[in-house]
C-alpha cells in the first residue's frame, strides 16, 4: 500500500514493511510535525479518512493518533478534529537544515543509514551524559 506523497498529511508508506502500521503512521506524522511541514494548529486527516486512505483498520489509525496525543504532538477536540499542538514543532529550521546536510554528506560517502543512525545515537548519549555531569 502506497498513498499520497511525502509532504502529504497522509503517509505514503509501505505499511507492510514496518514494525506495525500504527507505528508507521505515527512516525510519518511525527516527522511532518518535527520538520515543520505540519505546523502548530494544522489539522490532520480524520481517523476515518486515514484508515480509508491507507486501507488499514479504523483502530490502527486511531492507535497512531493516540500515540501522537500521548507524546503531546497533537490535540484532539470534540468538533475541532485533531490538530498539531502549539508547542509540537520541536526541530527548528536550522536544525532541519543541519540534518539535511548530514544526510547529504553521508550519502556522498556512501554510508549506510544504520551506521549514521548509530553515530547519531552515540552522540546523543554522549551529550546526555555530559549534561547530567555538569
């Protein structure tokens, strides 16, 4: 199953290759929010529309939205639908550019994604350790 494009609120993800379809939907929306492609106050497609577009069960789409709510990325109000939370965009435009530069550099060097992610995780852990000791 492949649906609309990368910047579309509806994931264009092959859900059969993911850990689970709800996680794939969650990660897609989380990425759109984190990079600012879905901004504060913008409305997400309804659970029903997401389920229909992706050919998944209503409960699967609802689970993805609940995961986003639990992480504080979206808020759902009766009659207002599900919208991106006011403080949800956590990655600044500058950080998004730096990440894009990292990706371009890694591709030029023919690095594997897993190796790059391992390096990012190691740097993240090192930074966290420094912050707890200062």
